[in-house]
C-alpha cells in the first residue's frame, strides 16, 4: 500500500516518482545506492544502539548516551544522501545531460536532487526535534541536582557520605552575641570546647531557627559535592555488576528488563526516599520502568512531534502545495473530532492544570465529594486513581473532577494535623491533677513516639534529639507558626465521668493514627501509676462508704501534686480564651 501511494506522487513533468527514476539508468543506480545504504545504516544503528545501552557510560552519562544514540543514525543518513546528491548534481552518476522536452528548465537530475534535499531536510528536522528535548531534560536534571545539593546543605550531609563531607567543605562560625534561650555563661563555656561547639551548631531556638553561620572551606563546594555523589554511584554500579548486592548475582548492564538504575534514576529514587542510600538490587528488575508506566508524556516529550510536523509543513510549502487548502480540508475533521473527544480534552487540560499548579500530587490524602477518603495513587490525563488508606479499594474518577468538584486535601500546605485523644475519669479524681498528668502524657509522647526510621511523629519547635547532641530528625523543620503543645481541655461533665481531651500536632494526616494509639498506651501507664480511675459507662449505685473511697484516692494526692509542680496544667486556669 505504501509503495502504491509513493508511486502516485506527481514530480514535475513526470506523473510519478517511479517514472522519474525509470527515466535514467544513472538515477536508478543512485536510487538503489541510497536505499541499500539507508537499510545498512538502520541495521548498523540497531546494533550500535544495543551496544551503547550495555556500556558503563550509558549509566553514568545517560544524557550524552541519548544524544549519541539519537544523532548517529541521522548523521550517517545525511552523509549518505548528501554524497549521492553531490554526485547527481555534478553529473558524475548521470554521465549525460537529460532535459524534459518542452521545458528546458527542468532536468531529471535537478528533480531527483530536490527529492534528496527533501529527505535531508526531513532527517535534519527529525534530529533537531529529538535533540532539543534531550538538552531541555539535561537542564531540568541540572536544576534538580542543585536542589539536591540544597537539601544536602540543609541536612548537613547525607547518611551515605564518605566521612564528614559537610564539615570538609564548610566550617561553622558561632554567633557573636549570645542567642536567645541560652544562658550567657553557659554559651561562653560551650564555646571553649569542641563538644560544646557541636551542640551549638545543632541548637535551634524556640522558633526553630539555627544559630551561627557557615564559611566555605573550598572554592566550589557544589562541584566537590557532585564528585562525591558520582563516586557513590560508581560504587553502586560496581556492586551491581560484581555481585555485591542483595540478589547475590552479577547484574548485566543492558539487560531487559533493566536491572541497574542509570544515575539520573538513581538520583530520583534517593530524592523520593529522603536521600537514603540505594541498596544495589533492592528493587526487582524493571522496577523503574514499571513505576513510570502510565505517566503521561510531558511537554518536552511532545515537543518532537510539533517540530517534525512543522518541518513537514515547511517541506510541503517548498514543493508548492497551498497550505490553506490543507488547513481547510482538515478543519472540519478537527472540529468533529474535538466534539467527539470533548470529555477527553477536558480531562487532559485539567491534568495540565493539576500538574502545573500542583493542585494535587501523588501521595496526597484527599476526600472526594462523595465522601471517599484515601491517597492519590496515580494521576493520568484521563482518570485519577485514589487508593483507600487501608488498601480496601481504589476509586477511579475522571481527572477533571479534581478541579471541578469539591475536594478536601489533608496534605497540601498542611504541616500540622491534630492527634486528639479523649478520655473520661472518675468524679473522685481532682481535675487539676488529671490535667497535669495528661500534660505529662503529651510531653512523653512528643519525645517517645517515633516511626520505623526513628523520626518523631509529633511536630515540635525543637527536635528532642538536639538536646542529646544528635542531628534533628526533621520534626522541627518547616514549622512557621508558634505551637504550644500538648493541649489539654476539660471538655464536659458527663453522666459518669469528667471528660478531658488532649492533643498534639503531628506531621501529616496518616501519622495521627499511630500517635493516638501510642498516647493511649502512655496514658494507661500514667493513670495506673497515679491511680487515676476511668469509670465504667454505667450508673453506679453506692451502697458502701463513698468517703472511704475518696480517702483511698486522696492518699496519692502528694504524688499527683508533684506532677502539677513539674509539668503544670498546660494553659488551663491561666485565664486565656478557648481555642
């Protein structure tokens, strides 16, 4: 079918391309050389592309490798077509001067040369359309690399750094005046010892701000950091190919599916997992590709189509075809197609808005207008997948609903989520003592409740690890409001109990559930320790001596009063307004 369509193209005074080629044996020779040469280049390119994909530099310099793979085939194709074109126009292949009867301005070799120039223009347009996105991607990756460096500086180094790299590149300089929240004599004493200097470097004020500053010890810390990251990747790559990995076997570069992360994917995986070390072979083969399946193409990926279409239109105009006629012929079809795909286009443009403005991103905890609550699993230009928090189900909704319907986002711009625990105690307990014990419970929870990686779930102005001269876990980062916690409220006189509520602020929506569980465990321990009684939810008919029971509870008043002296009662009784 393609050959029949090609044969029907009108070329000047010739009705078809085949008639043009058949007009001269020299043109037939040139055409055969071109076809054989292109086929040979394509076959060679496939082998070359496979070879590049199995080399070490493909993983360490992925952008250069993509450039090389994209540029080699067009380069040889252009060289071949140009060489044939030169021979044709100089008459070396033709060996004769053929002209069209009745039109001395057109000759077979001129027409064939124009066809070859058309091929060259299309190949050049194709090459440019694919090389520009590679350059843009390289620029974006460089920006992300700079952001990684900023994160490294903020974290004062990554866990997998070779030694104390941060302090090899930067020197901490103490403040010239005594910081707030530190006694002046203590501050001067700490300045005299190395241990004290380390503690001051980790210190945060009650507003969460560090003190002092840093001086560079090298001219280009960013370049030194990049060398360190590349050295980490080389070690990762060597561990993969030598079998020093989790699978226990030697991984093959170029294997399908991919068994080794290229350096840009390696950086992305570290970025998504808090810059923790990537364990070789810790993910199944093809993990990176599988993870990115269904992700729609970005503007950079669509750009080649636009550039190549523009190249084709330019070539069509060069051959004398009226573009207005083409536009008119395709206009009606485009309108009909647009009406048929109206909802699809709404979803697509909604997707663009969501991605551009970051209204919702994967991982956000949202609630749909239908009441369904879960995590955004995947956003595509057609539908969005919302996964139930308990993995019970997945809601599939049109993407346009994320911008057209009422969506509650529990994650976006929300770094404080209350974890509230309610409890009722006996009327025989002193409410002031109960409030103080609940403050103690909250204080313990702030320090003791951590996740599997040792990070505090409760947000606080100053990370408790800093008091132990350890790096902050991040619970005191990005906290731009004053937070006084724990908060204790005497909420109600119930039928059989005095009702209290106590809450602390956690880092995200999901963290509240473990926090509330652990707070209840701590609360049970403290209530048992101080004989704070939780009544049964029934009416109690006393037939005994209530005074005797009161005396029993009062025996622990001195212990409970000590808790009030040590922990206070939060803001209860201070005369402040309710929240």
